C-alpha cells in the first residue's frame, strides 16, 4: 500500500453508520401477505458490518421497482446519520432487475474498480458465471453507495473483501470540499 493510501485510511472514519436496502419482489410480496420472510443476504450484510464495529441505522425491504428504489436511496442520502448505503438485489440481467439503472444517475462519481474487483474475485470462486454479475459503487452527497447482487455468497465476498476495507476511505474522500 502506498504511503498516501496508508495516511488516507488512517484519517478515515473507522466506525460508519449504514443504510441497507434489500431489493426483492418475492420477499416483499411475502411480507405484504404477513408471511414470515427470511432475508439471508440483508441479515448477512448487517451481521458482517456490526461484527466489524459499524452500526445499521436504516434497513428496508422493497420490490424491484424503479420508483421505490430511487425513493429509498434518496431517503437514505438525505439522512444525516447515514454514512454509507448498501443495496442488495435487483442487479441481475432479467428485465425486472433495475437497481443498477436506478442508482447510477444518483451517483456523483462512480468507482468502476468495485465491480471489476468483485467480478475478478467472484470468477475465482464461481468461474465464468461471474460475468453475469453486476455490482457498482460510487459516491453521492458525501456518502459511499454500494449495489450488490442478492446472493449471500456475493454479499459475503463484497462486504468482507471490499466494503469493510475501503468504505471509511471512500467516505473520507466523499466528504472532502472542492
């Protein structure tokens, strides 16, 4: 690691407050019917972040709907107690997968390396199916934003290998004045 990267990480916040937005039409429909809903990926995100000393201040489950995704991202961006947002789900290639397309216009800066590294690491685990995986990250309104696939395996990989090590660093730079 370069000296400037080491210094920036040392100056970055070590405890962040996260919003988690889980995008799943099937889980949302079950929730509407008052059925028990397991949320393995959303729960795993929360567990990994809390285990690392971070705090979950906002968590919601919504369907694959552009309007709702945009609304919930905007709500989380407006919350002063949120430092970083993680979405989970709706990143595939089916017509109903619209998380990436909804979030991209809200980002002021994108971090293409996030998706590239995710797919590289994913390829090492699952092979060529990794090319179907879409994941993005960027910054908006002084916050780090990450969009992850919905599988627990993808969540674990993204959170453990990318988000936990860089979220504070990203937030530090996202908050800098021009």
